C-alpha cells in the first residue's frame, strides 16, 4: 500500500497512472475505513498494527500496474 510507504499523492498518482484527485478520494476512503483523520495517523496506526506494517513493505511496490491487473 503506497500510502503506508509515505508516498505523496503525486508519487502515488504517477506510479498508478491515475490523477492526484483520484488518489485523494481513495485515501479519504482509507482514512474513514481505519478511523483516522490524516496520513500521519494512518502511518502511526500501521506502526502499531502488525498486518498493516506488513502491507507497507517496499517489496510490494512495482509488482503490477492497475492496467496489467485488469488484463
């Protein structure tokens, strides 16, 4: 999860080939789902939660773009 790796909206948008606004909207949904109000709170939660910490692993970056997944 790129949000958990401390990536900016611009970096995430570029990596996934989507708009920054789309990243903002989806990040907002993630914040609601995890009951946090900011990227910082999400990162703090991830540090306290083993399975979220595992999702932040850099080895997941670059595996497949969304376009490759839908093929």
